[in-house]
C-alpha cells in the first residue's frame, strides 16, 4: 500500500482500470444518467442567457431620446445608446484612417453633408501615395532594427502594392490601427488597476483565463447583437479578443519592478500617480511593449474571423476565395496577410528591445532625421501623384494604388501547381486519407463517443486528485460537469478526440524536433526563427494547403491543427533544454555520462516542467484551430458555434458553446500547470 500511495503512476493505472470497467459496465440503452445526463433545467441556460442579453438591450434603463433630424422624441435604452455611440466612434476612426490611406469623402461628410461634397469637388481626402508608405516602412525598419528589418518592411510593402493588394491591405491596416490602440489602452488601464488592487486582480484572473480559452467565433455572436455588422463590429470583437494578453503582461511587468526602484522613486518625492507613470511603467517598458506585440498579432489573427461579421480587407477577400475554392488567389491573399503580420511583429519586437538614450544631446535635424526624410518623400510623391492626376485625369494613377486587375499576379501559377499536385498525387493522397479515416480516426472517434458521462467524470476527478489533490479534483470535475449538463456532450467528445489526436502527434513531432535542434546553437536559432515565422501566420492560412490536398474532412482539419500546434511544443522543448544550467551539464559530463545519458538523466528531467507548459499551449492551440476548422466541415462544437452565428436567437447558444470549449482547455491547463509547478518545486527550480 505504501508503494501505491508513493508512486502516482500506479494510481493512474488503477484509475484507468476502474474507468475501463465502468465503460464496459454502463450500457448505452439502460445506463440512463450514468450514460448521458438527461434533459434538465440546465438545458435552458442558452435561452436564459439569450433572454437576459435581449432584456439588457431592449428593456433595461429606458430613456427618451430626441432626434433633431426628425424633430421627435422616441424611447430607447441606455445600452442601445451606448453601443450606438461606441459603434459610431469606432467606425469614424476606421473610416478616417482608411481615407487617409486610400482617400475618400466619408470623413468630410461626417462634418458637412453629401450636398456639400456634390457642390465642392475639392472636398475630399486624397489617398496617401503607396511609394510614401513604402518609404516610411523602410525608414521605420531601419530606425528600429537596421538594414535587414528595413529591407523586410519596405520589400513587403512594395510586394503588396505591386501585386494589386494595396486596397484590401490598407483596409486591414486601418482596422488594426484602430483595434490595437483601443486594446492597448484598455489592457494597460485594467492591468494598472489590477496591480494596485489585489482583490480586483483575483476577480480578473479567472475571467482572463476564460477569455483567452474561448474560441474566436464566440466573440462574434454577442457583438453582432449589440453592435450589428460591419468594420466597427469586427474591430470591437477584436478588441475583446486582443485585450487579455495586454492585461497579463502589464501586470507581469509591473510586478517585476524591483523594490529598490520603487524606494528610489518614493525617496525622490513622487506621489502615487508620478510613481506609476514616471517610475513603474517606464521600468516595465519591455514587458508592456511585448504585450503590444501580442495585441498586434491577436488583432491580425482576428482579421479573417472578423470578416464573418462584415469587416473589410484581406480577411474578407481570403474568405471569399476559400468559399469559391480559388486556391491561387487565396494563396496570394494569404501571403499578403502573412507579410503584414511578420512586418508588424518584427517592428513591434524591435521597438520593445530598442534602448533609448535619454541623455543624448543631438541637433534637431539629426534627432529627427527619419521623420524629416519621410516628410520630404511624402511631399514629393504627393506632388507627383497630384500632377499625374491633373495631366492624365482619365488614366489610372499608379502613384495612389495599383488595382488588382492591373497588378502582378501568380494566381495562374499556383493554380497550375495545385492542379499538377492533385493530378499526380490524387491516388496516393486519397489512399492515405482513406486509411487514416477508416483505420485510425473513425475507430478513435467511436471509442470516445462510447465514453459514459459517469466514467468520464470519474476519470477526470481521479486524475485531478492524483495530480493536485482535492482542490484540483473539484476544479476540473466542475469544469467538465458543466459540459455534461449541456445537450452537447457528444459534440464535446468529438472535440476531445480531435484534440487528443492532434496533441499526441504535435507533441511527438515538436519534442523530437526540439530535442534534435537543441543539440546545436545554430540549429536552435534556426528552429526558433521558424517557430516565430509560423506563429505569425494567421490561423486561417493553414487551411489553404490542406483543402487543396485533402478536401473537406476531419483529416484535413487535423493536419492543419498539427502544423499549427507543433509550434509551441517545439519552442518550449528547445527553450527548456537551453535553460538547463551549464554547471549541471558539466557536472554530469565529469561524472562519466555520455551525451545521450546526460540528455535522458539530467537535461530532460530538468526541462520537463517547461516542456509540459509547451504541451499545455499545444492543447490550447489545437482547440482554437479545431474550432476554426469547422469552416471546412467538422461535426464538433465548432460546427455548432458556426451555426449559432447565423441563427436569430443564437447568442446564448454561442456563448455557452464557447464556454464548453474554454472549459476543456482550462481543465487541461489546470492539471498541467499544477503538475509543472510541483515538479519545479521538487527539482528546486520554482
């Protein structure tokens, strides 16, 4: 008995034995609530959520609103007026930035009228010439990161312009340039409040956990109901999705400020406000700017998702191309999205790492040489663009933008490659597809669907108890029991089966590649660069090649999930092994162990807690991608969330379904995080 209590693996074996015994004993026909929980009042939760939100919109806090244009007073609610004002402000900001980039009249109309525009042809905002934007990209890249970053930023901008993607790219950029500042401001404010008030942080922490585990689509449904559809709705949903990492990194950065810095600030006579904005925030600048980087990447990740509710730009065009199975066109659009993501990622990271010399006393023209250079190019290109439009009024002005029909294109080339691949690999791909589906995926799916509720909850509770004691058992059982009480238990099991398969393969590939690459410093740099690059790709991009090769199937989704989810498994393995203290490695070598023994006996055990956190991220990445995979056809929880988007009363259902997905991720996150912290304590590296 002592051996059993001291060795957790024996407890897991016993737990699995009881679980399989329960699976065999509970009959689907006669099992009743032990097999599947029967319909209860809990099934009405989506309707209750829906009714509550509708009441908030239509009946709560009714006020009289005077309409000056119609000269009458009508009843409305404060929520409607708030959402209407917020939508108007966000849409105005998007249109303003969009018209500064592409030209237009909507911003002028907002302050005048359409009659004024008709009477005054000059009353319009001219487009910003794309050579000026490209020059600005070159200059910013050189200022922040030198020659290589300058070439990357400038060449990417030129590519987008020359390939005729300038208009949708600027529409996407205008969307991002509104969503990012709002997310940063909101995240920074909430992070500061949470840092100053521990009770607020304790309330905020579980909300952030749920928010970061919710699938992308779940944010869209309530936003559509409250704010309608369009660019403003897409921006608001993006802000909700992108704010949590900014909050977390703000709190983390402020907590890392050393007490000595705080004491120095207080001894200098700073009050609480000055201490925050003159001492704490500048000291935590690096972590806060990393938060800005994460916000930018989250906003770009939502670029395609937001197109489901009317956000214009590259994401919308990509969505249309995928719907029409125009793979070549979709690849071009995907490349443009990736270039914007990579450039903004590299620029924001370079900004975070750049050291500021506060004591340099330079002349004005030297201190502002980049700004002056851009201003000169802007004036020159604007004058040339205006001159061309005057001299050739009937011709397309290529200084402003190059239309898609007139730009370079590789669409036919990619379509040819796709046709060639499909023609020459069809038989082998279909054979592989058939084998995987019939021999592995379908049996695995059926095995998961054969899991009774009682047996599954027993397995979850037992795992929680073995890993973290009674508290962990209660937490994870409560999370999974919530799903069991809903009508979507079978759909959740399908989601779990797909996640399990994807995580298993991703961990094998990621950990193997990570271990191999960690053996060489050069290979470590290369694989981390590859991980950085792949992680900047918006998740929808991964669907393009799998649709091309495998069509619409579970295997297509799973291959895309595996490619996407392998990134954190690889990264954390490399970083975990690289962070093993050199002194311990040398001590092992001096003890006579060879390189393989040192890896197995010293490095992997010490790096394993870090690797497990990577596996935790792999699970979250897999869940996100599986839900997105519903776009090309699956029958998991993601498919129901997609359907809820088009239903008149789908708001409550979408939110509850999103919580079901989030709770699967949170249960796994709790178990892995608890176990990893225990191992760190045992190894003395907590």
